[in-house]
């Protein structure tokens, strides 16, 4: 057992509804009933209460199945948690569809948004305007796209129109294999695309999850990450604490940024230092030679090829 001074939590409550309907959405879509929404709200408020009283420093990335920021309780909780002295970062994955006026109530030194652009779900101009509004409000955020061929033109246009200070990440599409030429197209937009292009072999490899990073669901069930079902304990009875410690990954590969970013064999805690949860590189915008070095480094560090799960 170890007792980290800082605990990173990936929180995913039962909320599953979304105002968008992306064809590539990895999550089963549903309409949440009023009763389900009440359960989600109560679960989030209980989690927020635990964070408020936590003895260690805390960072949280909310990774809802659906869209959280359309719900008032997510907006309020993010704003409230961002003011706590022992909270280093409060971030959420979002489609950025919700007007950002709610961020006025937040501590913008702590709040951050992981934004995703879904080209077939939102008018381009509206999305770019939303990014501009976030910038003018001083909100810290990244923007990304799923690297599907049909998204490339829109992603290029977005990269051209966004200020250089805004990092645009690209996720390799699920089940999609990229030729070197295709990968180069995406890497021209995101110099760190090489980390996403292939799944990372992980069986038996070290991973900070289960030690200083955990996944928590709406009932407080603690797992090491969203991808390994083994339960470590519960957040609310404290039983998870005795299970914290180093343990190798049991999965053959890790193909999601919110997972492999925590593998110490990858340099991502350095690449994204200060912005690990919201996916913002430490050096951004990078100097041209830094970009080239990063891509080369990534290829060199790869220990083996694998197919995305
Ligand atoms: S915005 Fe995200 S959660 Fe909503 S449908 Fe698209 S991929 Fe799924
Ligand atoms: S490498 Fe990925 S799948 Fe394995 S334990 Fe870490 S986050 Fe989970």
C-alpha cells in the first residue's frame, strides 16, 4: 500500500445522455429519465463532498458517458471544486456545446476543459466562435477531433483558424489503421498524434493507475482505470486506500489517452506537464524543431506495433 500525496481521479457517474449523436460515439446512447438524472445528480454531489474533505491533494477529470455540461449540477460542481485549496485541477471532457458563462463562477487557475469538435454535429462557425469566447474569458481548454478521413478538411480548417496557443489534438479513430502518409497528415495538425496512432502494448507494464490515479463511478466504486474491471474498493468507506499500490497492467494494450498517459514508460507526464488531464502540452505552441523531435522520439520509444482494439 502507498499513500500518495496527490490523487488523480477519473470520475464517471451514471449520466449517459448527450445533446449530440455522433456516429462514432463509443458509448451506448440513451435518454436519461428524470429519475436517472436525480441519481446522477446525487452521485455527483456525494463525490464532490468527498473531494471537499479529502486529506490529500486532488485532481479530477470528469469523463461522463454523455455530456455533463448541459446539466446544471456538473457546471456548479466544477465551479465549486475549482475553488478548493487542495484541488490542483478540475477538468471535464465536453463537446463545448454549452455556453461558457458558467465559468464566471469558477477559479480559472484550476478549471480546464477537454473539448472535442464533432464536425457533423455542430456548425463550424459556431464551434470556432465558442472557442473564441472561451479564450476571451481566459478559460483553459484543448480542442480535438477524431481522426476520421472525413474530418480531415474540417480539422485543417480548425487548426488554421484557432490561435496557435490553442492545442488541437487528434485521436486515432477506433479500428482505423493509418498509412504513414495518412498519419503524416494528422501529425501535421497534432505533433503528438504518433502517441495515439497505435495502441500501446501494456500487459505487464507499469502504469500509475491503481497507485496515484483511480477511476470512480457514481456509487463510489474504485477501479484502477476505466478499462480494468477489477474493483479496488470503495471511495466512501475508504476501503480503496489499502489497495493502492503499484501493479502491472493486465490488459494487452492501452489505446485511450486517458489511460496510457499514465504509463511511465511513455514521456507523457513530461509532454503534458501541467496539463495531463485536459491534454494540453507543457510547451505549447512548440518551436518547429521541438515538434520534429517529439515525433521522432515517439517512434523510437515504441516497443512494438499493435492493432487498435
Ligand atoms: S458528443 Fe461525445 S458523448 Fe456526445 S454523442 Fe458525440 S462522442 Fe458521444
Ligand atoms: S495501461 Fe491503460 S488499461 Fe492498463 S492499467 Fe493503465 S490505464 Fe488501465
